[in-house]
C-alpha cells in the first residue's frame, strides 16, 4: 500500500510539472495515447489519398488537400528553346506590297531611332526564305523590283540629300549581307559562326555587282548635292572672313555678289553637322563617312586655291593668318567628329 501511494504521488507530481512546463514554455506535451490516436489519424488520411479521395475530410473534420497534377514532378516538361533562322516568309502575291512599303513609300524621317537599315534587313530575310525553298524565279523578281524601286525613288527626289544617305546606307548594308552569307571564305569570320546560316542554293555575285554600282552612284550624288550646298559659301567663309577682334572681313563684291549676304566658317560647319546627322541617324558605315568628308575637304581646298589664283587681293601676307584661322575651325571639327581625322585634314595641306 505504501508503494502504491508513493507511485500515485509521483504520477501526480509529474502531471503537475508537465502542466507547469506547458504554461511556462507554450509547448504541448503529448501522452502516449494522444500519439497513438494521431498516428492512426494520419494513416487513415494516407489510405484515403491512395484511393483517390480528393477533397475528403479526415476524422477531425479538416479537408484533405493534395498537390495538383500540374505541379507534380512527373508533370513538369522541359522548355524547348526555339532556334530562329532569320527567314521572312511571304507569298508571291505580296511582293508588290512589300516593295511599296519597304521602298516606294519609305520615309527616312520615320526610321530615325528605329532598327538600323530596316529595308535592307527585311529584303535579305526574304532572300533567305527564297533560298530555303529554292525558288530562283522569285529571287530574280524580288531583287529586280527592289533595285528598280530604289532608282525610282532617287530619281523622284533629285535634290534630297537625306534620301541618298538613307538608301546609300541600306544598299551597302544589303551588299554586306550578301557577301557575309555567301559562303565565300574571303568574307567569313575565322570562327565560322556564319557557316550554318549561309545561302545554300544561289550565287548572287551578279546582283552584288549591280548593288555596288548603285551604291557608288548614290555616293557620288550625295557628294554633288552637298557640294552645291556649300560651294557659294567657301569664298566668303574661308577666304574673306576675318579673325574677330583682329582683322575685319573684306568681302569682294566686284563680281556681282549679293552685298547683304556674308558667310562665316560657322555656316559651313552647320552644313557639316547636318550631313553628319543624316549619316549617324541612318547608321552609315564609318569608313564611308570619313571618305565622304575627305572628298568634301578636297573640293574646299581646290575651290580656295582657284579663287586665290584668280583674285590678286587674296594673294597677300596679311591674308595668311586669316585663312589659317578659318581652316583651323574645320580641322577642329574633324578631330571631334571623324574616326580618322588626320586622313581628312591632310587634304587641306596644299592650302595651308
């Protein structure tokens, strides 16, 4: 009896200690009976899930939820990465509309800030599609229509400098695409990354020659138009304009010039900036930019020399610092804007 009394007292003391621990720590203390009931409840939930009982309730009344099939590991599929081939598919009946939108109705001002050389890029994507389906007749038709359309636009806008710069950029870009993707080793990079994308069925060498001639014509037209815009300024701006604060300007009106119109080097530089903005906006190749301004400086140099030989008042020692000052402004502009300024500035050596 004494032993039973002691065990009962110990049990009550243990219960009081556990109750005190629960109140002090907030952690539940489970008895063996409670654990057994919880195990049985979980086993019944597992059995219901194996039987496909979605949305059923357990013994406690809570809903048994399961993972949806879409997030199960067996339902996850690997995303296949698409490989873009750079083709633009079109139907034969769409060719006139394509030429109309890309060439005949294309406005250079609308393309500023957009994808560089968009007409050339889209035309070459169409060529890649025609090469892929091996349709020689449509290749000839597309290139012939494109070249004729460009010539028609240029002829219609005979004095527009921006039009020529825009199409010079696109024609040279299309010509570059044809060379790079022709498969010829002379135009392929050393790592051969372009080999899988080269044209497989057609040799466009003949059309490359036509495009090359067209690009030369556009270049010469652009230089001629720009020369006409600055030629009447050269004498007044480069030979007669004086150094501010030192030598005043001495315009010559003996040849019937307009006495109300005088020019300064800033006027020529303004035309330079306009031409450069056209080239940069339409992403003309930097080598062509340097070459064009190099030729413009050759024209300026020749015009200045001719005027000095024809006019006695310009062949004087006092004119030397004045002309050198005016030329230095062109040289400074070249150093700021061009990729290879010494090549362009060297064209002024005969006059300096």
